[in-house]
C-alpha cells in the first residue's frame, strides 16, 4: 500500500484535473446495491454494497425494562463491527474508535430523527418495552463504511417485522405481519475534503488522502439530525457550506435509491 | 412424547439440505468463500501468509494456521448473540483449526501466520461444519498449498434413527438426540473433526461415520464446482467435472 503522503500527493494531482482513480465524478457514488431479508434469523436485515464495500445489518428485538428517563419508550442500540474478515487492517478485539464513531453517528441519526416510533414499542410503561438492536457487520471494507452502515441500518429497519409474543416471552420462531413502527427515513452522507476539492463515497485508497470529512444524517426535507466532522483539517464557513450542499444532495440521491428498492 | 418418524422438511435420512457455495466473495481478503446449507450460512476470509505478531508466537520451523469463528449478533435462532469471543466460539475456533491443519502445507511459511476468519450471518444448526467447509474453500481460493480438501457435516441420532445434517428443530427434538459434527479429507477419507453431544452407542457412531463420509463427498462436489466456477479457463476441456 502507498504511504499516506505519496498516496495523497498522487490523488491530489489527479483531483486537480477533476479525476478519480476509478474515473467517477467527484459527487458520484459507486454503484449502490440494496437487498433486504438477507438473514433468516434476524427480525429484519439488509445487505448494502457501495462498489466493493459490503455491509450486512440485522435487527434483533427483545423485551426489556425501559430507561428511567424514558419509561414509555422502546430502547435503541446500534453497533457497527469491523471484523478481521473484512480488511487486513482490522484487528480482532473490542470495538476500536472507528467502529465506535460509526455506531454513534448512525445511532444519532436514527434516534434524533425519531425514525422509530418508540412510543409504540411500549408494552407497560416503566416495566416492559421492546428493545431494538441494530447490528451492522462489515463484510468487505473498500471505504465509506459510514454511509454504507447508515443505509443498511435504515433498510434493515424497514424490513423488520415484530416477533410473536406469548405473555412476556418473545417467540422468535414466529414472526407476525406487524412491521416495526417507522415514521420517517434518514441516511448519512459523508463528504471529504482533499486539497481544494470535495468528494463523496471514497474508496479506502481515497480515504487515505482525505484532509477532512463531514458526515450529516438528513431526511428527505433536508433537515439534519446528526453531524460529525472528522479528520485533521479545520474548515472555513465557505467550506462547510459547500460540504453541506454536497452532503444534502447526496443524501437525497441515496434516499431516492432506497425508495426505489423498498417501495 | 412423540417418537421421531419423519423429517419436517421432507428430506430422507441421508439427504443434505440445499447447498450454495462461492469463492472470491471478499475483495480485500487473499482468499474467501461463502457456503450456505439450508438456513446456515458462513463467510470465510483468509489473510496471509503474513508476519506472525506478536513476535514471540512466531515459529521458525513452520507457519501457524489461526482460525476464528464468530456468529454475527443477529445470527442466532433466539435473542441477540453478544459479539466477541465467548467460550463456545473459542472452542469452535480451536477445533476448526485442528480440522483443517492436516491438509495445509504450513511448513512452507516459517515465522508466518495464515489467518482464517469465519463469520456467520444466519445459523440453523451445523454452523461449525459450515464454517469449516467455507474455511477450506477460502484457503484453496487464497492459493495456500493444500494436500487435500476438507468437507464437514454433522450427523446424529434421534430416537433410533440415524440421520445426516440436522437442522435446529431436529437438534431440539424432545426425545433422545445426539449431534456429531464430522470433517473428512476427500482423498484419504480420514476424519479430522469429531465431536459429540448426546447419547450414542459405538455401533451407531461407526454407522454415522459412514453416513457422514458419504455426505461429505456431496459437499466436496459443491466445493469443487465453486472453485471451478472461478478458476475454470475458457476452453479448458481437460478439467474433470
């Protein structure tokens, strides 16, 4: 693999001419493939591919005690794992900071966007609520795990049906026809800054050359529910504006794609 | 209690569940495979041979084969499975290594490690066997020198019936059940994995050995075809199908 400095120089040189290694436009995503129902054991699941990047999201539902500050709402948990299977760079062990950041940004978009109607997940206030666990496992890392994870999480939520209840026991083998209550859709879109250029959906190689990034999770109307600046480079207001525009436009395209697949 | 009479999916006692296999499914890996049998599916990725770290684990005489089995958190039949290596996963990783090591020419890679990572997106019994079958395929896809192929399947006994490739409902049958995972080398016909869970007599076990070996041959055909799908050269008519 190229050292970070020479990779950066090489990519920057290409970018000055508006070129990417794979000849995409700067605002162009790789081919997005979305498939649902990919795990028979999950209550809902989805596989998302962005070019060679591949992730699987699975939803598990369980009955739990609600948190004391939200006694009438169901619980949500998001965990992205980067298993050694998916990249020579991933090490085994507890989640590293990358996985934690991906998890938390996906979580914030879904939680703050009130994507799941958690009030409808309450069986008895203060006692029993549904817990929604969203697990996202990377199968192959060729960059932009952030967006792939968020898209997969959203698609898996939309695929989810409630398991049957027998009293307070979940009967996992019997799925009902009731869907998980979803009120709206959100997806993250990440914009990177490389030199003076802004681009989306970076491959691993391109990510190595990134100076900075901004992830936003937005709904169709353009409202943003999660933000995360990453990378070392400080940003000016003009740069933020440019990145927001590109991010929002990208989010819209992804939502349209999601709609087309899951309608 | 009902006695066991017929399989719920209509299979005969010696039928395997439907299988699917593909190699080269993970671009970042040096070799990879996907293997599905019924509702049990496994991905396997091979990285290496690469330098063994930490250094004190290096062996100057031969390389090390290191396998890791992991269930995705949503891959269990019931509640979410906590990620990370629990005791069960560690034991399965260890027996996976031992099931495959006899066919890998590990002497060729001193101080190195060949890592095999197995991840299961959904399981319905027989997950270690699916993992081993996928892992052996991924090693072949990675071009790691191998003396033979490994194919793995679980067989069992429910009441007085011997049967191949149990699914979850069969493992969970209320009567007397035993479940025995096997792995076999294709050419030598020798066994590289044997575990057992539940009561069995020696005579039944020897019969199960024969049934498992026959079933493993069917799995081998699926593995061979997956490799041929990727590596068969156009116009290469000498490859025996």
